[in-house]
């Protein structure tokens, strides 16, 4: 069994990845514009940059690593502006949500010339082709490999908070699904996606990876597409729970919340205190509740099974994390978490737009496009 080295990194520095969909200006349908857009951009040699993804309708914006969430978000905003300038003459607009409200999965094209994507589709077939979904990934650096798995276990307690705040996929192929995050349940159909196992130590993680590699389940570590995972190459924990997020301000809020929680747990471990965890069956139930009910989810808070409305829990959590946020320079971004709780997550705004426009899902796409351009949620 080979060891998995965890890169040295500056504690609590963060990086962001934002998946963005290309849509046709007239129809609102997804557009396979990413290859042409990427050809017009300089090839990525450093951060921040723009890169391709599984489908030709998607570009991914990647920030440089930063100490402050605001600086990472500024990277994303600057790169989106570049892509927007190139997309405009092509009749292409940009939006980000967990799913597209009405485009059909079978009409989308897999990015050609990428062996990793070809292997994924060949193996997963129908479910792989269904992955017409978008997300945001937040990397937060950890200064000690032995802290990584305990912090991940602690973060799983807050997975429903992450999911409810970012939920933006109430529609699928023109249907109202009844779920705040249909993406969350779609994505976990892939064999190496979904919730991570709760492992006692790094050695057990290495054993797991060795077993999966030996049996051909994965070829490389990045094929473990867990909702929260170690990212040894970068020396980070990567939180991948989030649906596509339509505004820069909401990305800032969610990045700050993630960064503060990682730093809080790191401090607890430094002080010799254990990180509270949930039983795996509670974690699984919380994920489903947040995917189904979003900001109306009643979540399981602790191992004793106490429950609370997720928005009430957020209203208590944000003030508790403010001292950490002050140290990290993200107090205003963390406060925006409460703005989402007060005014509604993306899935709620999308449903309101559809209702106000007699069920028009094209109006929903137009609203998502405007939100990305404005950088802040619309108030419907």
C-alpha cells in the first residue's frame, strides 16, 4: 500500500471553483459554447483561470488561493467578466444553478478529447449522461494531515446547512421536482460520489484508496467525488456539497462559512478538544432533508438526536463564528449567510419567478442570468 502525502499549505487559506453554464440568449437553452470560449481565452498556466468541464455547455472559473474570501470572490468576478465579454458577441449568456430549469440532458455534448470524461461516461452510461448539473467547490487549507479527517467529520454536521443555503435545483427537464436540491440526489448516483465514509485516521483513508484502486473502482484520487473530501495535492479539504450559485455575494457567504468552520474545528483540535460528530445515518438523513426541504428543513443537530429548523440553527451559528471571522477578515461575508436565510435561497427565488410568470421557466433562466451579472440575489 502506498502512502498518500498531504501537501504543506498555509492554514485556512482558501480557493474557489465556480461551474457556470452557457445559455443561448434567445431561447434560454443550454449552449455548447465552452470550447469556443476557451479557445479565445489564454490557456490556463496559473491561478485564477478558466477551464472546461464534462459538458461543452460548461466553463469552470478557478480562483487563486487567498487568505480572505473577498479576494477569492474578486478573482471569480474578474474572470467571469472576461468570459462574459467573449460570450456576448456569440449570443451566449452565463448562469449558475444546480440544474438548468428545462434543457434536456440527452441533447448535451460531452467535451471531446478528454480520456477521463470518456471513461466516466463509458462506465456510468445513463446516469453519467444525466450529470447536467453544476456546483461550487470550496477548498480550505489544513496545516496538519492528522486534522483532516476529524475536521471532515465535523463538517458533515453542517452539510445540510451548506446544502440548504446553496440549493438551486428545483427544476429538472422542465418539471418541478419538489426538491430544493435535485442536484444533490442526482449526483450521488455516480458510484464514487455522495457522502464520504467517516474514517478514524489517515492510515484507514490510505487503505480505502488502495482497495478502490486495486479493484479498478478508481484510477486516480480525484475520481473520489465525495461531497466533502481530502484534497492531498493542494493540502486542503474540499467541500463539494454546494449547488451552482448564481451570485458572487452568495459564493462569498458560503466560502466564509466554510472557512470559519474549518478554522474553528482546527482550533478545537489544537486545544485538545474533540470535534463533535454525527452518526452516519443521521448525516444521511440530514442530507436528504436539506435536499428535499431546503431552508425549511428540520435538521438533526447532534449525536443525541436534537432537532432544529436549519434557519434557526444558522442564526445561532453565525454569531458564534464571528470571532473566527474577524481573525480571517470575512465578517461581512459571513453576515451574508443571514441575508440568504432572511430573503431566500436560489431555489426559492426560482420558484417565485416561475409563479410570477405563469410557470415560465425561460423567465427563471433570465432571472438567473441577471443575478450572475448583478452579483447579488434579486428580490422578487
